[in-house]
């Protein structure tokens, strides 16, 4: 891992070809030059939520205009509720009224909500215009901006309507994490811990050591962590943009995590549910004899440093968790499939598959209150 400052470039391959993910402190200041190089367009639509627009919208638009680019800011109300068909419809109408054509480029500057919503607008606007992702939350830098998944939530569930639409470029500037609330930084760190747990023990140990600095928003530590997570996630999604094979390992902690989120009616943040899911799935792996027993303790230690609760939330009853688990798309023939660690830094591979089917009883005994008390 490099110690010097400056952009780190990671090449990610999407179905439509490779794209660069640039990570570096201060990169937002060079956005105009980067756009001209990687995504030249007649007009730019900068899409941001109300929080990010307030902090970075006007300065960014002004810098783009100063560089001679034709750019306009489009904002929407911050929050997951805006990741909707209604907001997709509103934004596409606003772009149409403003006369944006096929030769335009959309810049999605914000957290994962902006990336998913803005990306989906770009995927569908005039049958698809280029998008540049400028992630400003840690969740977006570490996870959401890489891999080309875009979409909106619908009544039947989250992310059920969308498209694969890889960006032309991703620009991640860790300096902007300074304004991100600490609880949001913690949410991003959960996904970083997952990357270390499934692919890179040295990174896992580094996150362990640097967690206080990362949560404090130390830009140098964040730059290293974001770059490593981007490398790791890119290596998986580049092989497998449409999730047929190894991309599955990214589901570690998410099978139970999603069921817990749903059982709490999404009142618990995603990262918190996934932290709990990773610990439970590690326990399940130990009980099935595929996961090294020390893994649970290591996960509990590192996730404990993130400072979020890691137990099953009060609102999630074992029954509800089981109901949502059985409606998961990973269920085949009544048995849910799980991704298991063999040790920290490696996923268990059996019979050529990165996930293993588990009987309902084994999971039920794990999520009962008496089973989680040890
Ligand atoms: N496409 C994917 O592969 C993928 C992967 C993971 C998550 N997601 C999606 O991402 C979303 C969650 O992302 P999120 O946690 O970034 O949520 P978010 O976009 O709502 O951002 C969280 C909060 O932080 C604020 N914020 C963002 N950057 C800021 C900054 N620099 N300074 C101050 N405030 C800032 C936002 O305004 C918001 O209030 C979910 O909808 C999830 O489904 C998508
Ligand atoms: Zn996740």
C-alpha cells in the first residue's frame, strides 16, 4: 500500500469496457480536467442530494463553469425515500425541460442514494447517457459507486427496479468525508471490514489498527482504506459484473443482514444489520465446521471498534428473521445459501461454489435469543 499522497487509479472492467476509479485527497478540485479527459460532453447535469448540494454543489458548479464547461445543478431531498420511481421521473422531466440531449453527461455527486438514483436516471435518459460517479459518503466510495449497479426502491422491496450502467469514471476524494457525520463513516467502515474479512487479512488488521483515525475522518488513513477497498471490490466485480460467480462472496454477512434489516422494517441501518449478520454467519460457519473458530472473536473485536451495536436488534424476532430469510433470492430447495469464511481473509470454497446451502434448523438455533447470548 502506498504511503505517498496523490491519486490512486484502479481499473475496473464493466460489460461495456474498462473504467477508472480515482481515489485521492483534493481530487474534487480537478473535476473539470478529469471530465474533459474521461467524459467529454456538450452539457453536464450535476445531480446531488440537498445536503451534499449545500456543501459542495455551488463550488463544484462554479469550478466547472470557470473551466468553460456547461454545467447545471439538479438537487433532490436527501434520504433513502428519494431513491424512488417518483424521483427518477421528476429528475428525468427536469432534464428534459432543461433541454439536455444525448450528448450530455450526468455527474452523480453524493452518497449511495445519489449514485443509485442518478446512475439509473443516466441509464435510462434517452436510452442511456454517460455517468460519472463522485461518491461523497464512505458507503458510496467503498461500495456503491463500483460495480455498475443502479436503481430505485419500490414498494415490494429495495433496489428491485434498476439497470447495470457502469460509469465512465469514478472520482473519490476522501477530503469530503470531513463533513460526513461520524455515524455515516461507521456505516462505511462495516463494508470495509467485510472486504478485509473475505479477501485480505493484512487489510483487516490495518483497519483494526486504524479504526479510530478512520472514524475521526483522518484523510490519509481514509485514502488508503478507500483505495484498498476499491481494489478489492473491483477485482471481484471485474471478473463478474452480473453476479454469476465469485461476486457472490460480497454477500458475506448480507444473507442474515438483509433478513434482519427487513425484520426491523428497515429501521436499523444497513451496515449495523450487516455487522450483526457477519458475526452470526461466522458463528454458523464455525458450527458447521467450515470456519476457523478464532474468526468470530476477531470479527467481534474489529466490528466492536466501529462502535455500532453488533447484536440482533430488539425489533427483529427470530420468527420474522426466518420468514424474510426464506423469501431471500438465495434460497434454493428450501435451504438458504450462505457465504462462509474459512479464516479471516479467505472465503470457503466447496464443490466449486462460493456459497453453501444450510438447513433451516441450524439457522433458527443461531438467531434464537438464547443462542446469541454466548
Ligand atoms: N449500487 C450498489 O452497488 C450499492 C452498494 C451499496 C449500497 N448501495 C445503496 O447506497 C445507499 C446508501 O448509501 P449511503 O449510506 O451513502 O446513503 P446516502 O446517500 O443517503 O448518504 C448518507 C447521508 O450522508 C449525507 N452525505 C453524503 N456525503 C456527505 C458528505 N461528504 N458530507 C456530509 N454529508 C454527506 C447524505 O446527504 C445522507 O444524508 C442505499 O440506497 C443502498 O442501497 C448501493
Ligand atoms: Zn452492504
